[in-house]
C-alpha cells in the first residue's frame, strides 16, 4: 500500500477519525500524543474529506474549509452516520443517568445517617461526667 507523507491511507483515515472524535479542548494534546502537527492533520483532513486519499493525493495549502456535506459523506463512508452517533451518545447518557440515580441514593442514605447521628448526640449529656477519685483523707500530723 502506498504511503501518504509517511503514513498509509488507512492510518491517515484512522488519524482523522480519532481527531474528529476527540472532545473539544483535547485536540492539541491528542496531536502531541500522536506526533502530528496541526498542519499535518489539516492536510490529512482535507485529503480524507475531499476524497483524494484513495488517489494518494494531498491537497495544496489553499484548500477551502471542509463543508458539512463532505464531513457527512465521510462519516457515512465510515459507518459514523449522525443517527449512529446519536444512538452512541444516548447510550452514554443512559449510563450517566443511572450513575446519577445511584449517587443520589447514596447521598440520601448518608443524609439520613447524619440526621440519626445528630438525634443520638442530642439526647446525650453535653458534658461527659468524669468519675471523681476518692482519696483517703490524710490527717495532719500522721506520717505514714
């Protein structure tokens, strides 16, 4: 398989897919971790979205911004349709909602436990009674 700037077409496609799925604010770190520059990924994205990757062509510097239609075409080719993305996000939301419900139950149980402890401590005497020590009385003048 021919290489594209030192990478195979499949590797470039995987880089672009992973980069596109990286959350906002983490893309620069992702580029650093993968040893790529912003310039390289921009050229790779342009090649993938314009359909030139299969012909092993990398667009020149003056390539216009990728349109949403091209992005959707790319996603459709790779099985990442918007409805598949929505289903994946809905599954993640369901998991997070279940976690939230469990955390709320834990929080309620802890609140009840704290309330019981406060009730118990309210019925206890405020000052703990210390036992008084009875010392044998010593009378003056007696040496022991």
